[in-house]
C-alpha cells in the first residue's frame, strides 16, 4: 500500500510520541519491571542502588502485605462491595507502588489476586510482588515535579536530581523540589485520589509542619534522613535502632532527699525527661 510521505512522517511522529504502553497500560510485571524498574540504574549508580535496597522504599508493598490484603478482603470486597480494580487499588499504590499508574486493568486484577495469595503464603507470590516498590524512577521522574499543573509533567527518560549534572547516559534536570520537604510530603501525608476522597495512611508531614517547623525547626527531611551521617538512600526510620535512639533522648536528674525529717528515711527523687528530637511526632501512624 502506498502511503504518502507526509502521512508516513505524521504516523512516525505519532508512534514516537505515544508509547504503546501509555495507551493500553502494561500487561505483565516483567514488562513493567523492564521499562520502569530499578535494574537499569544499578549498573552505573551501584552505591545508591545498594543503599536503596536496604531501605523500606524498596519493600514498600511486601512490607505492608497484611494492610493491603485487609483493604482488599475486608474493605473493598466484604464491607464496601467495591471492585478490586485499578482505581481502588491505586488508593494505596499511589504511594506504595506508584509505577502501577502504567499498569493495565488486567495487570491490576492480577496484582490484587497476588496480594491475597502472598498473604495466604502461596509460594512465589511474595517474590513477584517484591518487584513493586518506590524506586529510582518514582522519585527521580514520576514524583519529582511537585507543581505539575504549572511546570508540566516529568519528561520520559529525564532524571531530576539535586544538581542536574549532565551525562551522556540519560537526560538530567535540576529539580528545585527534590531537596525540599514538600517532595516527601507527596507520600508522607494526606492523599486525594481522582474521585476527591481524602485518604490518610500516615500524616507525618502534618506534624513536621505544625509541631516542628512552626516552633523554629529548620532541617528538611533530607537533612536528617539522607545527608546526616552519610545515610544517603537508606532512609532509616522507626526500624533502625540508631535512628530511634537519635529521636529520643533521656535526661536523668537524681537528687538525694530525706523524706519526713527526723525519721531519717532516705529516698531519691528521679526526674526522667523524654525528649523528642525528631522533626515530627513519633511514632507515626
Ligand atoms: C499518601 C501516600 C499513602 C497512601 C495513599 C497509602 N499509604 Fe500506606 N504508608 C505510606 C507511608 C509513607 C508509610 C510509612 C509511614 C511511616 O512509617 O511513618 C505507610 C505505611 C503503611 C503501613 C504500615 C507499615 C508499618 O510501618 O507498619 C501499612 C499497613 C500501610 N501503609 C497500608 C496502606 C494501605 C492498605 C493503603 C490503601 C488503603 C495505604 N497504605 C495508602 C503512604 C501511603
Ligand atoms: C524516596 C525517594 C528516592 C528514591 C526511591 C531514590 N532517590 Fe535518589 N535522591 C532522592 C533525593 C531526595 C535526592 C537528593 C538529596 C539531597 O541532596 O537533598 C537524591 C539524590 C540522588 C542522586 C544524586 C546525589 C547522590 O546521592 O548521589 C543520584 C545519582 C540518585 N539520587 C540516584 C538514585 C537511584 C539510582 C535510585 C534507585 C536505586 C534512587 N536515587 C532512588 C530521592 C530518592
Ligand atoms: C550508563 C550509566 C548510567 C545509567 C545506566 C544511569 N545513570 Fe544516572 N547518571 C549517570 C552519570 C554519569 C550521572 C552524572 C552525575 C554523576 O556523576 O553522578 C548521572 C546522573 C543522574 C542523576 C542526577 C543527579 C543530580 O545530581 O542531579 C539522577 C537523578 C540519575 N542519574 C538517575 C538515574 C536513574 C533513575 C537511572 C535508571 C533509570 C540512571 N540514572 C541510569 C550515569 C548513569
Ligand atoms: C512515592 C512515595 C514516596 C516518596 C516520594 C517518599 N516516600 Fe518515604 N516511604 C514511602 C512508603 C510507601 C514508605 C513505607 C514503606 C513501608 O513501610 O513498607 C516509606 C518509608 C519511609 C521511611 C521509613 C519509615 C519507617 O517506618 O521506618 C522513611 C524514613 C522515609 N520513607 C523517608 C522519606 C523521605 C525523607 C522522603 C523525601 C526525600 C520520602 N520518604 C519520599 C513512600 C514515599
Ligand atoms: C530533625 C531531624 C528530622 C527531621 C527534620 C525529620 N525526621 Fe523523620 N525521623 C527522625 C528521627 C530521629 C526518627 C526516628 C524516631 C523514631 O521513629 O522513633 C524519624 C522517623 C521517621 C519516620 C518513621 C516514623 C515512624 O514512627 O514510623 C518517617 C517515615 C520519617 N521520619 C519521615 C520524615 C519525613 C517525611 C520528614 C520531613 C517531612 C522527616 N522525617 C523529618 C528525624 C527527623
């Protein structure tokens, strides 16, 4: 069939602009991992990748399996009689596995079934799900622009970072947002799904603003959780004893005293002060 040159150019341009996955959604976990996974970053950013693997961000689905399963089995299915579909699963996955924005409805149905199967201990299911997380592309592309209505959507293949150092390996851009606490607030705070509900899983950023910043605290989330002590991408939190110790300090004052003068009963008055040094309420939840 003969297609005029101009029409052919137009078709070429169209296919370049709209990757097939963006229209129908990705149908398998293999494909999702291939296009949006962390493996492609590992070769060159080995150190960061190793740190990230130790963080809860790399386990953000398998670590909360019980919560996700209860949401599906007792919430959606039993009590609310709602479908286990993409719109409803994204109520959690918007933060726990944002890459699923690219998934098709059929892949989302598979993920729902995998969560229940993994909770029931079905072999292999948990391993499959461990491929879903908050990875490099999520933070350095998908979630990197805070005001997308003003600044536009993140460009595919461009990684937004604190310096925007250029490299022939891939596009980079400096992101003003990524070094601010507002960036972390996208997931560590309230969420408004497209239907306008308000969902909260954790509200840590609220207490950061209301209790810490408002009383003069100046550190950003990144200062304490990344830059301090070379923590980098390990993002220690409530599961890291060293971090927990840093969050709470004890102030002990002991004073000897004699109660009931004359009777000589010695006693000691001990004042224990517990101080919260974290930039927000602890524990969260
Ligand atoms: C706005 C983003 C966001 C949404 C939406 C969200 N979560 Fe979370 N969730 C988080 C973050 C961030 C944490 C870690 C909080 C912390 O440790 O302070 C978390 C923690 C959890 C935990 C506790 C993990 C632990 O430390 O014990 C469970 C369980 C959980 N989420 C389940 C869900 C379920 C189920 C849904 C959907 C109904 C959901 N989440 C929706 C961001 C979100
Ligand atoms: C939870 C969000 C998050 C995830 C996940 C994440 N990053 Fe980052 N990354 C950041 C933030 C925030 C900074 C900037 C820290 C600063 O300087 O304030 C950063 C900085 C960087 C930098 C530049 C400075 C440095 O530390 O070397 C590189 C490169 C980088 N990230 C690569 C990666 C790669 C590769 C992965 C996946 C293995 C990854 N990041 C996962 C949030 C994230
Ligand atoms: C072929 C090697 C290579 C691969 C693969 C690669 N990068 Fe990079 N990346 C670099 C180099 C080199 C730089 C320049 C800065 C530096 O030296 O760290 C860079 C810079 C960055 C920055 C900017 C840091 C800043 O300071 O602003 C981010 C973010 C980043 N990469 C993320 C990623 C992510 C996400 C992936 C995987 C999807 C990835 N990179 C894959 C080599 C690579
Ligand atoms: C795309 C969503 C997302 C973004 C952006 C994000 N996080 Fe998280 N973060 C999560 C989720 C989800 C968890 C919970 C993982 C779990 O409990 O399984 C988490 C866990 C954590 C934890 C460990 C919590 C614990 O209970 O020990 C820390 C610390 C943390 N994030 C800090 C940050 C900081 C600092 C930033 C900004 C630089 C950030 N996160 C950006 C989603 C996100
Ligand atoms: C002044 C330092 C400091 C700042 C600023 C700070 N944090 Fe923390 N954060 C800590 C310490 C210390 C802990 C450990 C305390 C604990 O959980 O017992 C912690 C714990 C956490 C946890 C685990 C909480 C839990 O109980 O499950 C999360 C998630 C977290 N921080 C995220 C953030 C985010 C997001 C920001 C910015 C909005 C932030 N932090 C700002 C020091 C800080």
